[in-house]
């Protein structure tokens, strides 16, 4: 069940140095904020790309003894057979799709959707279920939720040719590498496998 939420602040935007003709929407991880990622993107500021870093609403998270924290959806457990907050995931994805629609002057096929950990999970789910054609996905240290929605193939085929960069550390104690490996194998059945890049970083933890 999805926990009650409070409204989230407006996204932090790192503007393009000149005119923005493309955008990256990047979703932070559980309990984090958008500011750390916005600071990182400011370092690699682009002439034509603007970076949009939304903030997850604050809600009770079952995994963390129902403590309220920034979270895109509830997480019940970390094991492969844990119950998943499917309604919360769908609701969060609709909010991300609305952000894509709000980009006046930048078409969706010039927008990359990305995220870290829980944010990466949401970026994958959103891209595979939206009717908006996207430029690509960056999925860092994450997994593809929920399992039940992707048992019979993609919900939306519009992004079947999308490019996906998936990265994972082989020493990740929170989202183990096996989650990333299972995700990339599933993605190969949903999109063109030639467009998927999976990078494993030796010795890297949940980072």
C-alpha cells in the first residue's frame, strides 16, 4: 500500500549554458534529495542540455520502520520475493510523465530519463510504460519494478528502440548486483538488446 505523501518542492534545474535543446530528468534515491545530483550536473554543465532534478515526496517507508523520508514509492523489503508497492510505482510514474509533458520547447525524444537506486527503478518503469518517445535511459544501481507488470512483455512498445545505459557496482550491499543482472536480462526481452549497455564496476558499493 502506498503511504500518505506531502507535496514535493519544485525540481532544481541546472540550465544550459546557452539555449536548451535537450534535457535530462534525473531521479534521486531513497532518503536523498535532488540537491546533490544538481550540484554534480552543474560541474558538467552543457551548452545545450538542461538538467532537471525533482524531489520525491516525503512518505512513510515500510523498509525503514515506517519512518517518513523522501521516497518515490513505498519499499516493503529488499529480497527478490518482497511485496511491491505497485500502485505507488504507477502513481510516481504518472508524476514523472507530467514533468516530461511540462518541458515546453523540448520534445520528449530529446529527453533522457535517469536515476539512482529507487530513482533508477522508477526511470526504467516510466520509460517502459509511457506513450512518450524518449531519447534514452540512465539506470544506476537499480532494478526494474514491479515484477508482475513485465511478465508478458512491454506495456508500451513506443520505446522499444530506446538506448539504455545501466551501471552497477559488484560490491553493492543494498541493491545486489544480481538485481542489476536480472534487470538487464529482462530489459533485453522488452527493448532492442543491441541498444543496452551494462557496465559493472569492480569494488563499487551502492554509489
